[in-house]
């Protein structure tokens, strides 16, 4: 059995928020509301954060 904890829920929440921000960023870039440099920096930051969150979720804790 694996333990469900708050840390995993928080990681999933932050990951989902990051994906939502990336989606909104793509929409704004499509309509040319945002700077492409800022857009690419946000994409890199949230992609790295999501990768870190996924690696943390791969190792579940046993009870």
C-alpha cells in the first residue's frame, strides 16, 4: 500500500497551475498580447518545474 499525503496533492496542484499558465501564455502569444521573450522564459521555467514534480511523484512512499 502507498501512503496518500498532502505533499503529493500540493505537487499535483502546482503542476496543474503551471500547465494552465502555460496554456494561457500560448493563447496570449497567439493574439500577440505578450512578449515572445517572456513567453519562452515562462515556458522553460514551468516545464522544468513540472519535470521536477513528476520525478518526485515517481517515488511513492511505502507504509
